[in-house]
C-alpha cells in the first residue's frame, strides 16, 4: 500500500473506506513502537524491501532521534537472518549467504 510519503510499503495499512481514516505501520506495531505519519518520509523500510526480498531476513525497527535531526523522530532498522542465525550488516544487500552470486560469470566474445 502507498504510504503518506508516496512510497509502496507492505507494512503500511490504510483504511479509507466510507470516510474512515485509519492508518498504521504494522512493522512498528509489532515492535511496540508508536507510529505517526511523519515517520514514513524518512523510513528506510520501503527501499530495503524493494532491494532485498529475502524470505529469511527479519527487520527490527526502532524509533530514535539522531543528532542531525534533533526535533524529528526517525526509524532505524536492523535485520536478522533466520537461515544463518546472525545479524545482517547491510539490510539492502542481505547476509550474503542466502542468495549467492554465481561463481563463474561467462562473457561472450
């Protein structure tokens, strides 16, 4: 579903049927964090899910106030791979074990 920031996110839910105005982030709700519309504008989750669709990667969101944005809350995301049982250093790329690149790359002349 499209977020208030205009990005597609599978974790965002909006119900606007017959005058309702219910919006929520189900990823933040599962982590017991409080969501507001302004968090969607700088959230890294839509770009992570677009870049990496690994079924074993679990995202863990946390809302923090970085020093560069003192008055704005931002979503920080860490990831964990269930297959190899370790933290993912770069969620956009993945752990490197689940989706290996081919060992041999053939170049035609």
